């Protein structure tokens, strides 16, 4: 059995944020019906193309476990089909620019009128306010949500991160909102509107930096390297380089081979509880008792010296040797893994976190599977649909159109070319 078996999702999403959400619902067992513009489809099908003629990895990796119907709701017959889909589905998910769904004639009021049990879930860039009408992409959200201003080094510009906290992060938030609303519907019988703004989701993920903003009003942030270096703080949470956010000194240090390999680095944390072990490992036993080194607060102005010494040691080991030596002592370290190393990690394939998927046009490719594991709900990763691959079966099997009615819908051009 799959957790969301029996739940039908009208997936009106495109690009990354919305598809991340509906892909999760598909993995959880919902029947996800992706509505795409006839002949065009989700723009990502043709973005960053690596195999000419095939759907891009951008699309295939975000649209597993979905069926695709081509449908233009701006056409009269298309409107009728979309109305039937709204009647039939439990959830509608969309991430159009603000106002686009209303312009199609499907406002929240109209959708509720058609199906009072439906949950309508939307992603927008910003919540209500002066930016509510803006179109927003990943990096804009990272900047507006406080991530960029707190990422990077103090003496460099703000940085965006590789993890797609704006798009995929918002999709995750929305997915949680949807299953929560489904849970509430079990008791009330009513649907509701669920909205997530990308700015809000990024801010939620950057909440420790808002914590620091308020701490800063009470005094300097002593765990930031900047404090130990005697550099005064401004009035906003600064960028902290690779300092650890939890208050324990930590840095990224070079490992053996760093001169050739851009990822020959390890993260290294020196918690108070394992200080003696760190001293043993690097051969500085006297630091355990030496004045200025023995106690954490005394070490704050010596972190550059201490980490340089630790790095002299890590540079004699590979990042994996550092892990092997430090882990038995509970010294928190972590190798900086490249995407190449990750994509070749058999243990990730064994858990289903990485999966090999076959695709009729592009052939085999690697994708990230469901990162959430259930003990009593199986997750099967299926390939993404071709554009309009399921138009006919959705029209007939899900919506019950047949005979003349079906012919008229197809002839109207509302559903693209149906073979
Ligand atoms: N048939 C016919 N028309 C369709 C259609 C279909 N199946 N699906 C969408 N359209 C139309 C929309 O109705 C809209 O038309 P109007 O503007 O004339 O009303 C048009 O396609 C464009 O939609 P859009 O404005 O959403 O798309 P865009 O490419 O211009 O903008 C994006 C993309 C992502 C910036 C915008 O959708 C947005 O801000 N979304 C919310 C935030 C978000 O999710 N951002 C993350 C994107 S991932 O980085």
C-alpha cells in the first residue's frame, strides 16, 4: 500500500518549485495529473537539453510518478475539461505568476464552487504586500529570504547556495501544507487554500540567522570567527564563511590532494567535549591543559592558529582518512563530497536515495529518489511522462468522456494532438 493511494492531484505546476511538491505527492502514492500547454508543455522540458530531442534532465528529475495531459483552459472546451478535473481531484497545485489562474477563469472562489472538498495549493514568490505581484525565481528568493546576505565570507559579496532552498525548499513546505490540509479534511469534509511564499520558505530555513540578528542587539556573536579576530560587528547578521551555525567552532580544511582536487576538503568541528581527542589526534597534547587553549572561551581568539594546526594534520590525510580516524573519537568531521562521488555511491543506490531510471527517449539516467523513507508505505520511482502521453486515458478513464463528446473535445484543439 502507498500512503496517498486514492488521492488525485491536478498538477498545474511548472519549472521547479511546484513540480518538487507534486513529485513528492506522486512518490507517496497519489495519482498526479500534470496539465501542460498543448504542443509546448512545461518549459523545463526544453531547458538545459543534453540529449537533443529528449526531455531534459531538468524536467525528468522533477516529474517522476506523474501522468501528462495536454490541455488549454483558455479554450472553451478546455475550460469544460479543466472543470471536470477540478470536480474529480482532491488537490490542485499551481505555481503560476500571480493572477494567471484567475485570468484563466479559475479563481479560488470558482474552484470552491466547483468542488468544496478540494485543496488548492499555490506557490508565489512573495506573500501579500508590496511585492505580491512579482514573478520570482530561485536566486531571487534566496536573496529576499535572508539566505544570500548571510552566506559567503565577510569580506566578499553575498552568495547564493547550490541547494535549491527557494524552489525545492518551497515545494517541500507546500507538500507538508497539502497533507496537513488533507488530514484536516478527514474531520471537516472541507477543502481549503494553502499558500506558500518562496521568501517565507527561505526565511524559515534561515531562521538561525534571524536568531543571530536578535542576539546581535545584545552583544557580539562570540562564536563567529570575526569575534575572535577582533573585527567589530555591524548592525546586521554578518556572513560567517564556513563557521558552524550551532555555536561550536568549525571550518572547512584542506586535505591531501587539495592542490589538484577542488573537493579534497573536510569539515572539522572542535566541540568542547572532544577537545582532548582533537589534541591527541593532531599531536598537540599540551593544548589540553595549556593556559589559553584548555577552555573554549579562551580559544576564541586563537581559532585561526588552532585550525591552521589542524589543517597541517588534515593535509597529510585524504578526506576519507580524516573521517576514519576522527569518527571513532566522536570528532565531528565530514568529507566535502563532489556530485561525481555522490553519483557513484552504491550505498545511496541501496537505500533508494539514488535511483537509475529508464526513459524511452533518453535511456538510463540517475535521479534522486524519495528522501523520505516509510516502514509501511512503498515508494516506487517511475519515469516522467512524455508530453501528453496520457491525454486520452485521462479524458476517458478519469473524466469519463467518450463517443461524440470525446471527439468534439479533441477536434476543438483544447488537448493538442491525440493519436
Ligand atoms: N494552456 C494555456 N496557457 C497556459 C497553460 C496551459 N496549459 N499553462 C499556463 N498558461 C499560461 C498562463 O495562463 C499565463 O498566461 P497569462 O499571463 O496570459 O495569464 C502564461 O502561461 C504564463 O504563465 P506564468 O506567468 O506563470 O509563466 P512565466 O514563464 O511567465 O513565469 C514564473 C514563470 C516561474 C516566474 C512564474 O510562474 C512565477 O512567478 N511563479 C510563482 C513563483 C514560482 O513558483 N517560482 C519558481 C519558479 S522555479 O525557479
